[in-house]
C-alpha cells in the first residue's frame, strides 16, 4: 500500500486529464537549508561565511513551519531536519575555530610588538627597522650583522633614521629608560582582515606605561601584515604602520618612507 503522504503517488492518483492530484513538492527552503549546512565550514576560512549556518537554520525552521501548515503540498521535512542538525554542529565548530584563530593572531601580534620594543630597548635600531620592511621592500635575511650592515649602507641608515624620527618611535627612544617591553598593555584588539589567501592585516592598540608616574604612558596603534607559508609552516610578520592614538595613526601615502601597502 502506498503512503498517502509520499511525494510520488501511483498512476491512479491522476485525474482524467492526466494531471497528478496528490503530488507534494519538496520545499525549496528544506533543500537550501541542507546545501548551506554542508557549506558551513567555509566560515572557518572566510569571515563572511560565518552567516551561512545562521541562514541555514532560519530556512530549516521556515521549511518545518510551512510543511506543518500544508503537508498536502510540501515534502522535505527530513531534509530540513538534517540540515538544521548539520548547521548547528558545523556552524558551532567553524565559529569556535574562527574565534580561536583570532585569539591566536592577536596574541602573536602583541608578542611581535614586545619583541620589536625589545630591539628598541637594546639599541638594535637596525633590527627594529627590518621588522618594518616587507619581503619585497628590502628586508635582509642573509646579513649576519644587521647593525653593521646599516652602518655600511647609507641609504638604509637614512631611511631608518627617518622612520625613528617620527612619533611614537621618537617618544619611545626619548624615554627609553622609562619603559619596559614586558609592561606593554593591549588596550584594544581592533581588526583582523583577510587581504589575500594566507595573508592577514592585524590592528591593535597599546599602552606602554612610563616609570616615575602612574599617569604617564605612550599610547599607540600598530598595523601588522602577516603572511603564512603553508609549505614551511612558517609566517612572516611586518610592522606595516604605527601611530599615536591621538588621530595621527597611519603614514602619508606620498612619503617615500611609508610602509608597504597590500
């Protein structure tokens, strides 16, 4: 005996014109819910796709509601149920993974900043300047003694001096005896932006307390550019931009010493 609720009914369920009288069509929202559910893991790689499981759940709920109201017209309750389950599971997994990745990148950015401040503190301005250069823009990986290299390369030394004559680097160097890299405080995790495949921009705001006064500190913002090399499981960090928190953040696009833009 054929189930009266089956989506496909036997020939006797046709009228004398040959038209089906008991056919139920699959609800479009149930099918779409299932398709989006299987696409949910894309949110782990692309932030915008985090919305996919949310949309899938909404469509799954709509399909269930419409099918319950008009069971003689719509079929697909099983598809909607499976889609809802997969959306919740994969969506939660993708969101959790994305959150962990963001926390990791922000943590690494703060560590990179402490490392960079350590170069300034130790007087290794050449090393600190190298962090601000891109791979394509003059970073030297093969030079053994970076500081000696800068003393022998007038062009690089002039660019280094020009960079560190700006704020907040000048202020940091002027008060170098009053701060410690380990005292760095992250004020705000501002932004993580996907630039290209395996490339991110990370922006953070910091406060560097100055000894001798509880009310004095250097506030600044840094924008990093980070490229990941999956073949070697390594990453390259570039301090792409730095500025004070009083609105002077960023560099003049016409400045020959401006950071490398992506």
